[in-house]
């Protein structure tokens, strides 16, 4: 088998060359498998004092110890109250005392009297502007505005009422149309149900076989009636010649009216 081995470099003994190349390849494979990475990709080291946080645990234990101690004291107090029927020892018999109470009361009375005097002066003062005159001027202005303006005072309220009435009428018409539609649909459904009920109640008629049915004789076909000969059309009657119109007779001259005889007064006759 060593004779078929072809080394890359020339060698005098192919058998030894094959063994040397195999040993070199095995050594290379071992080195590759045992090679260490240049970049460290391992997870960082974990430290116990950072993982468990002993200081926080100590503070939690101290807080729980304080809570337990307070609860124990509170429980002892509650049990003492239950045994002794709840005696209270926190009465405060201290009476409030003030060194300048009289001065403060005098100052308060003085301020109150001054305020009352100011109020009396304000109420006794006659107003500079007349509210009655303002009201009269405003009424006159309203008259002018009413004579000039196009719409009345309650025009906006009337428009709102009209819009509201339109909305209500539309809603009512929609409601009535919906009711009519529902009634029509219910009527149609009831009529369909009434039509279906007699059909269901009728017994099913047996199907007639073709063998039992007797063959009906064929009805003889009537012979076609001969078409009537067309009647010859009557010749058109010749039109009558138009009669010549008579010449218009000349109008007679109007006779002039006779002059009326002058009236003679009765005094002249006498």
C-alpha cells in the first residue's frame, strides 16, 4: 500500500515518508484540538457578596425585628387594657394662658368699630351715577335698535325651537317608518307561514307510474281555414269644383241726419 502513496516532496523511501507525514498530521490535530481561544468568551465570575446582598438582608432583618418589638409592645398594651378595663392616663388639664389677651381684645374692638363707621359712611354717601337714568337711556336705545334691526329679540329662540321641532318630526317619521316596516315584514312572514301550513297538512300523493297511465288519444288537428279574398278598394270620388264666391255688394251711402227744428219757447207762442 505504501507504494501508492505519493508525497508532496521527493523522498527516497516512500514507506518512511508516509509514516512521518501521518505522525506530523496527528500532532497537528492534537495541537488544533488543544488550542486556546485568543478572545475570552466565558461568562464573568459571580461574587457571593454581590449575589446575595448581605447588607440588604441585614437591614431587612433589623426592620422586621423592630416591627416585631413594636407589635409585642402593642399586644402587651392591648392585653393590659383588656385586663384593667381600659384606664386612660393621658388627660391634659393644662389651661391655655395668654399674656396679651386684653390688648388683643381691645385692638379687635377698635378695628371692628372703625369698620362699622366706614360702612356707615359708605351707605350714607349718595351715588354719583343714577341707575334710573341708565335704565331710561337703555330703554330708549332698545327702541332705536328695534326700529333699525331686521330680526326680533326672540329670533334666535324661535330658530332653535324650529330646529328642535324639525328634529323631533324627523325622529317621529323614522320611528313610524320603522314600525311600518316591521309590521309589513311580520305580516309577510305570517302569510308565508299560513301558506306553508296547508301544504304540510295535505297527504303526499302517490307518484303515478308511466305504465299504469293510459295513453290519451291524439286530438285531430283542425284543417286550416282558407283565407278570405281581399275586397277591392272603392275608387276615390272626384272632388267637387269650388263654387265661385259672390262679389261683395257695395255699401249704401248713409243719409245725412235731418236738422232738428228749433224749439220755440212757450212765452213766444203766447
